[in-house]
């Protein structure tokens, strides 16, 4: 992996790790990738990282479904869920395919850079 890619992915990984909505399993994979950079384990760690990132990026329709669900209202509160659903519908209308929260945005940027 070239230096520019490592620098970009490292920065985005640190952004990802700083967001409160990242799943514990993805945090572990991200930290393992950081530890594997410039080692013999880098290639395998990168493959696992990409796979885990792809699993965690929320498709826009999934975000809308969550925000409109009883579970979404329970977690976000009724008003928060309504706001999230409205936001998700707006960005979908504008062409978004995925959630635009900081975690999903960083994950998507990493996947796009590494593929």
C-alpha cells in the first residue's frame, strides 16, 4: 500500500474510532489494521477491515426503516426518530445510497480508497 493511501486510511480510521456509534467489533478490526500497517500482516488485516467496514455501512433504506420503527423511536426518542427519518429521506432524494453519519461516512471513504 502506498504512503498516500496509508495516510488517508489512517486518518479516516482515527475519525471512525472517534465516533460514538461505531460497533465494538469494528473498533477492534480498525485497531488491528492500524497495528498491522507496514508489517507482514497488513494485507490480511486490510482484507478483514474492508469486509467488516462493508458490513457496517448502513444502506439509506435501512436507515429509513430503522428511524421509522418502534425500536428507532425507543433509541432516538420520538422526535429524534422523526428527524432522522426526514433527514434520511431528504438525502436519499438527493441521491444518497448510504447513511451519512460520521461513522458510515468514514467507513465508506475507507472502502472506496482501498478498493
